[in-house]
């Protein structure tokens, strides 16, 4: 039997063990003879489920330490979630906006993971107008995915485990006509990593250029949520204030 660290025994079991020991000691003193304690009683007292590991306070927690994907001092917030009108400022843009755009002139600006997660896909530009170089990350503890699109470059591959604040790529203009990070917060597993409710080739609908399609709107609301509201509701950290994570 390996030595047992008393402090690793749950309090309830500690009390039981102390009681067993005290009774044995009291009996020994009272009757001045050796008392054997039931092995079963001791085993029952000390063999327990392991305690949950102590949480290291420096470890990012899903609820308490989320990051904006880019340094907010280097970007301005562009078209927002469902902001279809603003999207028309882009040559190709019509329909509902699935995410949030961070506009910048700084090609190569670092993009970081919002939270701990696993990279679902990291794919190159597939078409002139699409998501370009993009990275899709699953954040199991939060029950959401984040997708960073139009990247200049990608620093992770499918299957990689990432931590909150870790660099995953750089801002660019792949698959679009101006430099920005298009960033989605996704609440339901996508039909495919490049799913775009506005693009029939990815499972979306073909929206007339002059109008908005209710089916498309339903698809956006089914799979996506407002990234700005999501981060603000969780007091997400600006990576610029996190020198270690965003050196
Ligand atoms: Zn966008």
C-alpha cells in the first residue's frame, strides 16, 4: 500500500479516519492493550475518489479570460453582425453579415485565439471572394466556435490545441478586396468549415443582389451570434494589455 497524504483525503473522510484512529487510541489507553482496527474500515475511510486537481490561478479560465482576436488599438470596428447595409460598402457585399469586421491598414497584425480550444480547420483561399485563408477553432468549454477569415497567413493547423491569447494567424485581405479581419462566433456545428449562408456553393442560398433573403437570414441566426455582444458580455481582454500572450 503506498503512503497516503492525509491532506489529499477529502475532509469528510479525514474526519472519519480521525474518528477511527481516536477510538483505537482511546481503547488502547483504556484497556492497555493493542487494538486492531478493521482493515476494511481504514480502507473505506481512505480509499476515495481523487480530489479534482487544484486550479492554477495563472491558467486561463473559459469564463474569466477571453481575448479580443486583435489589438484593439490597431483596428476600428467595421460592419457588425447582421449589418447588411454596411456590407454594401464592399464591392461584393450583399446579404446578412455573419460576424464582425475589424478594419485596419496594418497587414500582418496578429490574430489570437479568443479562448482555449482545438483547431477544427485551417484552410487556404478557395476563391476570389470567400473567407480566404481562414481558421476555425472549437472552444468546447464555451460551446462555441470562432472563425477568423481573410488572413494573410495562418500559424496553426487542424488538430492543434490552442490557448487563449495564442497567435493563430495574421490579418490580411485574402478572399476580399480590403484588409480586415472578418470574425465569426458560431453557436452550432457548421455544415462545413467554409459555410457561408450567402454562398450556395457552401450550403447557403443565392440571394438576389438587390434584396435580402429570409432563408438566408434564418441560416445566419441559426448558426451565428453577435461577436461584439459575446465578447462584451464576458469582459474580454484586449490582447494589447496582455504582454505575455501578445508579445
Ligand atoms: Zn465580414
